[in-house]
C-alpha cells in the first residue's frame, strides 16, 4: 500500500499511512512546525544548548522531519558540538522513497544527508553521526548498550502502536537514559503521561502559541516549568493508569513511524 502525500497547515508535506489510517504529522499544525516546536526547540532549550556532546534517540524515523529539522536548526545556531542521532525504523520501503519526497526549503542544504540516509541508512560527517536502524524500537533498546540524552518520541499513536507507549517501554528507555534525559512527544494522553511518571519522569505540558495542539515534555531532572501534578491527577481520577504490556500484548514488533 502506497502512502499518500498530504499538504499540511504550514505548507509542508507529510504523508497519510494507509496501513494505520494516520498521518505522520499533525495536518493542522504542519509537519515542519510540529517537528520544530514540539521536538527540536524544547530539546535545544533544555538539553542541547551549551553542551559539547549529545546523543539523540529519534523514535521512529518515519519521514525524518525531527532529525532533519534538528540538523537545520543546529546549523542555524552555529552549534559546534558533536551530535549522534540513532533512529529505529521498521518501514524500510518508506526510507527508500525519501529521495523523491518534497521537503521544506529549509532542508535544501541537507540534500547530501537525505540521500545518504536513503542509500546507506545513515550519514557520517564532521561533528555528526546519524544512523537509521532497521528495527523495532523495543528490539533496538534491548541490544543498545549506550546512553542517550534526548528522546524524540514520535511513533504512531497508542491505538495503532501500543507497544511503544507502555510503562514497560518507558522503563526500557530509563535503562539507556542519561541522568537528565529529556523526552519530547506529541501525545498528551493521560495513560502516556502516567507511564512516564511511574518511571520517575517529571511531566510537563508544552503548548507553543504558534501551534494548535499541545504536547508533552518529560525529564528525569526538573525543568524550570510548571510541572503537572500527577499525584493530584490520580486522586481526581482513580482510574487513571498507564498502558501495560500485559494488556497491549507487548513486547512485540510494532508498526513504527
């Protein structure tokens, strides 16, 4: 089944995935704007800026917007540190077609990177190591022995990819986390936030004025933001609960974005 290109609210293109019945990005906020404001800018502000070495886990690569927007933005800021990006992605057919996908003009200087991802599954250059791994994210985490500083958590929704939103999945992320890991995600679902909270994350709401939809920031170290009171949320709604592997049938190879 061929995915269909779709014009989004900011003029950038995304795709509609026929297999899941979901778009890869918010069609209202826009693919580029969503990547920039929900993922890249919080990561820059709270983790990357001022650090000489950063490892980012981009779950899942999909069309590559989060990774490519990060590279574009860091270049615009004159970032001189060393960046490592790891991104699991099951849909290798999607990756092979990215060479013909029409990206925003902001990515024009990234053409060699994009082409290298298509042909080689990654890119290596001065200050940058990018690797797209043909794997389910949970399988990748089982075998990864390193440490990550930032997670762009961007798989398809819990409805279609529940194994990447459970308490146990976030526990697996904790195993590879730096002491102040920052996770950014588009989801605002209570079950998702509970899964993060139950794994020791401080949970925050992210709502840039330019976007219609809110998102979530989760950090192992406190951020200078109003924190969501998850204890109070539990008191007000005793039925609030995280997703669990035993309910979703995880762990298993899921559909990844």
